[in-house]
């Protein structure tokens, strides 16, 4: 399934702060912790808790969020389907990064072991 330019633009302009509470709710609802969520986000982006909070407070867009991120070199190992899209087939780099994050959070919420989520 190919993403549309409208879909890609919507992701780029969405603020990380608007989605973050949903990530927390999703993982905590499945007996995982906010600390584990932060560990997953830090693995993917390089953002520690302090930097993450700063980005949330500044209400940065996903575009800015991922522009500032130092993507983990093993991020390409994140594969599969998320939100109806096969990650490996997503052509837009920003959309792909956002779906990497969605996939990791989904795996965390589904109870996958942390070493598997972090592709170690």
C-alpha cells in the first residue's frame, strides 16, 4: 500500500505532543511503563527523557522531531505492517520514521521482550 502526498503531509505537520499521550495510554494499558516507552523512543531517536520533554513542551511537529533525531543504525531492521502499511515499502523517509516509531510502540504494548523490540 502506497502512502499519498496528503498522508505524508499530515504526518509531517502533526505535533509529537498531540500523539505522545496516546502512546503512554497504549503502553500503560497493556501493563508496560512510561520508562519502557522512553527507552524505546531513545533507542530509535537518541532523545533522552530531558530532550524528549523539551520537544513535547515546544510542540514540535513530527518533521522537526525526526529532523533533530539521530536515527538508530539498526532502525532498518524494523519491518512488518503498521496502520495498514508495510514499513519496508514506504517511500517517504519521514513517514517511514514515524511508522518505525508506531511499530516499536505497538510491539511494546503487545508484550514483546525489550531486547527484541530494540533489535539487539
